[in-house]
């Protein structure tokens, strides 16, 4: 196994947080000789290390370990699991700088954004550590003579967690903390592009006293690992964040074992600006909503819908703010947008822009000759976007902003709902009547009014339509990993012969 560069290891306060092995049953596990994959820094194109591609038997060994550890973990009192999770939270916070550096190197996002993700990810661990102590059952007024009726909440069992590359730490903690607090062991499959954040979390989980077999990280070919986990009957729940296309495939693969599914899939978020809005204020917010994580975010504003009366002023302010964004290596302090994850993402972004222009859109800004490297894509602003264009119909997952004018509320509601997706929507207006009308009519699981930021531990994160199933975070997030057991407790001798 190739080791990480000495230079990179020396940059960390704790070099042990950089691991190049899978983590199964409390042990660092390598694969077969010759079965490994390079992890590339998208900003430089250089290899920062390698990971093993595990064999099928090694994936199944993780299931064996989780099954063996489940009985002891679920038997712990909720407050005992809480203590382990809070210890994990403290360690994540204590190593924030190292975790952020690892994330920037493997994912590319600017270092301040990576620090923010560590904070965000840690917050879910703390939230669910406490929420695990509130998994209440119910007492049901009995309709049966001499009987007590009620419900208990019990852990569903082993949970497989398949996570994406755009938020390599927070998407794990949001899922894993809920499952662990519920009493479930987890098997994490991170994206091969960004495995080191997951492995660092495993190292810190071990230090926090989370037992062997309870938190496992498996690495391998994505299709093979997911196929094994979906077909494995001992895996009772699967949580996935990623594309709608892959989500559909996982649903099909899980059908044979009828697993509990939690799916956070694609988005095509509208950003609606009302006629009463200050165009400059709205434009600044739209830039923030569009270009977070270089547009590689399921919550990123994908279709910007602006009332015709302020359209031109909005475009002017948007273009000015966009021009001030700095594109570069995420390790450089002045960077606003880092690289896209790989060259294919750049090619897809370019194809979306070309398609829009060929169909009549106007390129306001977005010259690519200034890109600082082959994985970088300069922010693009298009106007005159129409529904037949890819930039309208697809989740572009790139720093490509498309603006469309509309005339009235009914028209913009129809435009915003014209998609198979339904994750998040943004509304900017001062008019309370318009706010209420749009908030109710928009077919989205989350609607944010006059705020770019909408997520956090108390929030039931999730979408409708083909943006997914279930919710993560909030009081209901832990329910994805719990079963409700009903009981009827009759009094002995209460059954008569009549």
C-alpha cells in the first residue's frame, strides 16, 4: 500500500487522522494486492494517497462484525450511548483544523468552508446524542378490558450508509449519529473520491469508546459494495445521499430484502424573487445560494426566477457580485470557489452552457480561459433561460446560474414546480400574502423565505417527488432507524369462559 506523502502528514497536528485502510470491526483493513485506487486533489490533479478496494468477503465481514456487536450496543442505556457520542463530538471539535485540511485536499472546497462543514457535521453528533434519550413510546387508552396498551421504540438493526463526495464529513455524521443514538451499528461507504474524512471519523469514533463493529467504513467499487449491502438480509436499513438515478437503482436492489430506506436525492431548487424585493439584496442572496460549494450542492439555487419589473437591475447586481468571486485552490485564504470534483464535472458544466446558448440563452459572463486549472470552472451567468434547456431541466451541480423572468405569482409557481425534483426552494419577497401563497403552493420538502441558510440539526431535511424519501435531522431524523413495537399487556386470569 502506497503511503501518504511525508509533506502532507507533517501538515497535520495529528498524522494518525490520515488513514489509508478500511475500518472493519475495530481494525484497519487492507485489500488484495493490486486492488487500490488513488485519491486525487482536484485542485492540483496530484495523488494524495491510495485506498484499498475490498473484496466481497471483506464487505460481508463488516456485516458479520456489526451483527455481533449489535446486541451489546442496543443493550446500553440511552444515556450511555449519549456519553460515547458526546465524546466523539468533542474529539471532532478538537481536531477541526486537521479534519478541514483533509477535506479541502480531497474535495477541493475552500478551507473556511471545510471548517464550517466540520462544525456543521459535529452539530449532528451532539444533537442525536441527546435525541437518543427522547425516543419515547406511547401509552394507548385501552379498548380491551383489563389490558394495558402501548408502544416501544427499538433499533431497526444494521444500517448501511452510502454518502457523497460533496459533503464528505457532514453527510456521514448526519446519518451515523442518528443510527448510533438509536442503537444501530453502521456500515459507512464513502465516495471513493473523498474517503479520508470518513476514515478520520472512524479513528475518532474508536478513541471516543464506540465499540468495535459498531462504526465500520468499507471501501471498494461503488456498484459492487452497494449491491452486496442491498442484497444482505441482515442489513435492515439503507440511507443514501446522491443522484436520483442511483437512488432508483438502490430502491430496486433493496426490494428483495424490503429494507427501511432513507434517500436524499437530486434537487433543482428555484430561487424566486418577488417584484417588491430590493434587486441588489436579492442578487447578493442569490449569488450565495447558487455558488455554495462551487454549485456542487443539492441545495444550490438551480433556476433563478425574477419578476420582470426588476429583472434587469437584478441581473446587473448579480453579475457584479459574481465577478468579485475568486476561483482557486481551496488552501489559499482568498478563495471563494474551489475546483469541481473531477474533469468530467467540468465537461458536463461546459455542455450545459453550450446547450443553453445554442437554444437562445445569453451568456452574460463566464469566460473559461481564466480558469486556474483543468478541474476549475469559472462562474457562468445566463439569461433568457427556457424550459427546454438542460440548465433548466437538470441539476447542473456546477457554478452555472440561469435567470428567467416571470410576470405573476401563478406563472412562477407553475415554473418552479415544473420539475421531477422537490428538495428545496427559495423565496425572496416582503409581501406576507405572497410568502404564504408560494410557501404552500411550491412542491418542495423545504422552503426558505428571505434566507439562504436553512439547514441544521433541528431541521427535518428532505424532499418530495423524486428528491427522496424520509427525513434527516430534527426530531424525526432518528425515526429512520427505529421500529415501533406495539404491546398489549393483559391481566392474568382476566379471560372468562363466556
